[in-house]
C-alpha cells in the first residue's frame, strides 16, 4: 500500500511557489552525491565557521501543490507521504492517519486540528533547519531558491511536534533524535540536503556527523524524500517490541497531561 502510494506521488507533481515559480516535487533526486556513500559526500562539503544571523523564514509559507485541491499544500504532501491509512477532509486536505515518528520512535493516530498547537501533534521539520541552512549558504541564494528549499519534500519530514520544537535550529553537533536507530539515516539526509543546495558544514558539525557514521560506514545519501524503506522497516519492527509500545503509551500520557495543564 505504501509502495503504491509513493509510486503515485512520484509522478509529475509540481509545486507552485509564492513567487510564481514552479519546482518539482517527490521526483528521484539526481544531484551530485545522491545515492553515494555519505562519508564520501561529506568530504566534498565546504567546511567553514558559521554565523547566527536571523533568517527570512517568516517570509516563506507552504505552497499549493499543483494538481491538488486549492487548499492542499506542501504540509499535506508530506503528511500524505509519511503517514499510512490516510483519510481526507472534504476540501482534499489530509485529515487523519497513522504515524510513526522517526525522531522518537513513538506511534500515534494523527487527527488534523487537534493537539495543543492544533497541528494534530505533527509538525513538518526541515531536516536541515531553515535557519541552519540560511547561515550555511542559503542566504546567498535568491528568494525563489530559498522558497524552493522551504518547500522541498526532500528537505522535509513529518515529526512529532515536541521533538521538532526541541531540535529548533540545531545542527548535528547540537541535536540528534532520541531514537538512536534513526541517527544514521538522519545525518545521511542532512549531508544530502547540504550537497544538493551547496551548503557548508562547520567543524563541530562535520565531526558529529562523522562520529555517527562510524557505526554505519556504508550508509548512502537518500535519493528520495521521506524515511527510506529500510528506515521504515526498522521503525515498524520497533513498534512490535515492548519498548516501542511503552514509548507510545508514555507519549500519549504526556500529551494528555499537557492538555489538562493548559
């Protein structure tokens, strides 16, 4: 079911940016380094100190996806890809689905318009945070190119809202997912994103990524968006283990306690 859904979404979907330009969505990536060993691609990235200038993130928004209902945006595209058993609202937007968060390993039922921030507990994360990308070279690109980055499905993952908030603008030297089984795939995508957009890494960031890759030297840069098939298999297997069940139960309890306190 997931394979067929991914195949259909890989067709010629196009996103229309707020600047009037169009960018391809969910196609297999062909940038230099895609599908290559992460260690090799990491070695090609420019290493330089990074500043902390304020980004123009607030000037960007989720774009409409061409060929979909007018209210269907990049957020819906990512939810459609990263959830299973997806249901839709009458306006075509994603209404509900089953979700396994790659960052925490927690699973839960997503329902749009619910939760403390009315996001159903799921936020869309820029795997290389927008501010991090901005200060790594994105600021030197055009507004349209930055908008394309903001809406690029290759850059985006659905994630548990609290994990995304905890990560904030951190790079790999400052934050890694609590789900250690996802570390290799996480840094692999970060390296792929930086290679695709010609972004730099700072020395501490490169060292942190290299340390993660010591446990998975054969890891390759992803060629498509979302959690890879291997990563999805690992997440699904973890859900069948007692620890995975306990994680999900504890997450549910914390969410409920949080709603009572507000």
